[in-house]
């Protein structure tokens, strides 16, 4: 919970955990990604494999989903937070700007 806690401390709007929205338990990536896109939320995750799965790739290719993902989900919590902290200004800058097909 270190990464969500970090974002709750620094993000200018409400931050929700996956469990806050979907309840406890496993949620399919395509389901939370679709919800984030529909609601206009910015997503942060640590499962870089979402880039390689067809359904998830389709969701990302729509151009409005904003996901910031650690390429290495095996980092210790402190390292995960440090990576996001190091890149926070770039994340904040890009978060309100969904990519469109013309800006890719």
C-alpha cells in the first residue's frame, strides 16, 4: 500500500485503491482499465504485462486511458515509491492529457 499512500499524499484529487472501487479480491485488468477510462481516472499499476495482452492493448489504443506503469513489479515498495516520486512531475504533466491518435 506504499504506492497508493504516496499518491494520496501528493495527488491533487482523490486517490482510490482498486479495493475501494471493486471490493476485496482480484479484478481483471480489462475491467479496472475500462472503468478508469470511462470515469476519466488516471491509473497507476505495476504489471507491465498489460501492454502485451490483446484486450488491454485495445483499451490503451483508444487513446483516452491514462496508465502509468512500473516496468518492474518486483521492486521493493520503497523502490516503487522512489520511481514514482522521481517521475512525479512528468506524471502530473501528462496525466490530464489523454493521448489522441493525432498526438501519438
